[in-house]
C-alpha cells in the first residue's frame, strides 16, 4: 500500500509518464480497493461486511448519479474523462472509493474513541442489574453515533485535501470553478449514513491495513497539492 501510493505520487509528478498514469487510474484504484477489502475480510471473516459493501456501494453510486444529474446534492459538477469506466456520468470506482475511505475513517475514529475511553471515569452509584444494562445499552448507542459522526467529519475533511488534486487531474470539475460548502456537508452526511450500520449491526471490519490506507493515500494527496 505504501509502495503503491508513493510510486503513484512520483508518477503524477513526472510529466513524461503522467498521461499513462492517468489512463491507468481506474484499474489501479479497483485493484488497491479490492486488495484492502480482501485483507479486511480475511482478518475479520464477517460475511456481513459484503452485505454492507453492496448496500453502501449502491447508495453512494445513486447519490453520485443524482448529484451529477441535478446538482442538488453536492452542487454543480461533472466527472472528467480521467476515470473513463462510467455509467450515468459516474465512474464505477468512485462508489468503491467511498466505501473503502469510509471504512478507513471509521478505523481511525475507533482508535480515537479507544484512546479517549482510557481516561478514568467517575464511579457511579450502585444500581440494579436492569438499570445497569439499560445505562450500558444507551451508552453504547451514544458511542456508536459519536464514532460514526467523527468518521463522517473526518471523511469530509479528507475531501478538502482531495478536491484540488482531483480538479487538477480532471477527475471532476465544478460548475463556476468553485467548490461549494454544500459538497462537504453532503460528504459528511453520506459518510455518516453508511458508517452507522457498521456499529448498529456490529460488523467486524477492523484492520491495521485501513490505517495504512488512510495515511498512505493522505500522503499522496498532500504531496500532490503542492506539486501539481
């Protein structure tokens, strides 16, 4: 993963190979995302991950298709020819990127929550087992929502880094040339909606590979923000 994104960064910085790099973007993204999903499935052995993937992929693809057609979700934008394997004006790999990036952001969000939960908590008064269970269940639900919300905000902030590079490489272009705030709000909302089921249904997806993916891809976009 580190090699793929590091070499990809270098390839995008070399004008001589940039046309070939852009031509192979679709295939490489499918391979990278597929490998990440394969590894986390093998690590967790939870078939529900693929049910989540199918629903999340369909949902994000529909949101993108509606967004391109109407401009009502993200704002006015169109995908360019860099990612050429498209339907309804939306590259097929985009929805897959949505899913893998959301998983990666949830991995980071869960690590943040685990760090925070290590802080000592005040001792509560003695309660009945039923009351304790009720409090525990409520606490878990709140924790699920907070973790999904952190992941959603993180996904939207990630897009802040992605946008300048995507525009420079003609992944997509915005109407009027400006990125609307609506885009980031939509990213956060969609990421939250597909993150929450991971916790509600207790789907196992944790893997250090997701953290490596998160950081390696972040390196890719940060460097290209300064070089393109």
